C-alpha cells in the first residue's frame, strides 16, 4: 500500500488535511468517505517523510496501550476501541496512524498486521507481542505488559537524562568562563603585566600565549571540535566497522561501559521474558531481541546463540559459548531451562539489573556533580594563579 497526502472536506465544509495509506486514489477516496470526508486533492508521500511527520512519543504509546486494554476489558470491540482512540488522540500524526490502522483492520487485516505497516511507531517487539496476544486470546494482558514495559523504558531514559543535566550545564559554564577569561580579562591585563614586570613568570607567559590563541583563533577553537564531533558521528553512522568499534568500546569504558552493559542485559531479559511468556518460540524471541539490544557485539552474540540452538544445542550452553553474558544471566537461563520457567527466570534477571541500573545512575548523579565542580574550580584557580603571580612579584619588590 502507498501513502497519500490528502486534502478533504467534511459535511460542514471544513477543510481537513493529513496522510493516509491506500492502494490507489480510488481506495483513498473510499477510505476518506468512511471517515465522513470527501476527497479534494491528493499526492503520494515517501515513507521517510511519513516517519518524520508521525513521530509518536513513548508516553503516547503508554496511554494508547492502557486505554486500548481498558476498552477491550470493558467488552468494546476492536473497531469501536480504535475509533474512540483515533478521535481522542491529540497528536495529529498519531491520529493519522490510528486512522490508517482502523481502515486496515476494517479491511480484514489483523491488528498486528496493520501495526506492522507503521514500523516507525510500532517496533518489532510491539508487533510480535500484539500478534502473540491475538493468537493466544490474551490481548489485554499483553497490552498491560507492554504499557508497564514502556513505563520502565521511560523511567530509565528519564533517569539517564537527569544524570547528564548537571554535568552538561557545568561543562558549558566551564567553556564560557574560560573563553571570557582568555578573550577579555587576560588580554587587558597582559599589557599591564609587561609594563610592571620586565620578565613575566613562565606560568603567566604560557597563559598570555594561550590567550593570544583564543583571541586570534576563537572561531577555530569553537568550530573545529564541533566539526570533528559531527564528522565522527556521521562517519560512525555510515561505516559498519566504525559502528562495531564504538559498540565494542562502549562495553569496555570504565563505569559507563558497565552501566551500558547492565541496561542492555535488562532490556534483553525483559523483552525475552515478555515474548516467551506470550507464547513465542525461543528462536523467534532471540531473533527479535537481536534488533533491540542496541549493540552490534551483543547482536552478533545473539545471532550465534540462535544458530547454535537451531543446530540442537541447549539454550544455556549456547549462551555460555558467546562469552558475553555474565554468570548471573547464565545461571538463571540454566535454571529456567531445567524448570521450564524460562520467562520467570529472565524476569528475575530483569529485576536485578533494573535495580542495579537505577543504583548506578543514582551514584553517577551523586558523584558527577562534585567532580565537575572540582574540575571547574581547578581550572579557574589555575588561571587566576597565573594572573596574580606577576602582581605578587611586583608587590613583593616594593619597599615600604
């Protein structure tokens, strides 16, 4: 199906615009007519453009899952539930997505199949769980678990962002203070120093030299780092080897690498447990989790696990062979495999690592603040020391 940008008019003569999926122009006109609209004009839209205009926040997905679950529990059929949600959503882009899903479901597609057409809103895990809920008849339970899982993601993301706010703010202040000192204060004092002291101390000479660089090449000092970082990010996104190297280093960086690994393991165990509990096979669970761990090293490890299991190897043995998973995960997988409660074992792993991630982020928040303050104080003290050193020399030579 193609995506069309349309301009239509309702019964009261009000103009309505938006995007809608349809097979062709005639199909688009029929779909709009079922929505109470008469088509005026339309044109094709690229999917990449749709992804940009239909961005859906995690909070909106949480609300969607919760409300859809409540409506289904109340005995409302899926068509009426989707209609109510479409009419109450504030986000115009999400409203268009729900309108398209409603049309697809009304045309005979399953809810999971309709959602799969909007991968920029509903990822592979979301679609797989909804499909499992449809097949098992436990749609409301799946939607509740999805809502809780999305809340967990939002909480972890919020904690990580809070942990970085203060260090980022202090870093910006450090850069601003250094630039003001080097481009305003030090140049004004340099001429005074030279008239008072024939031979400046070495520290002050170095400071004046650095200040001259700042005054003359300030645009390069600001522009080059930004250009380098931007170029490195673009290169990392377009080069597979660079991406793999960054992912590998991301797991080995002191402190941050450990936190990153815990987040990946928490995400993997949570999604694996949800998928397995919903009735999806182990191999399918692993294949879906490959794309959501967010690290190529772990993704390659899960691919090796999938191949080993498909060749007849045990689940825990396949994970041991990768040498990427810590003893706790391997032990829980072994217990879950022997007892047949793999989802329960993995949820225990998820709980353990979720708690550790929260504790690690909390400790980072506690330590980063004082550490960045100490760095700022040290830099300012070093600059002020170099400024006042010649003044002290002059005062010490004065005979009272």
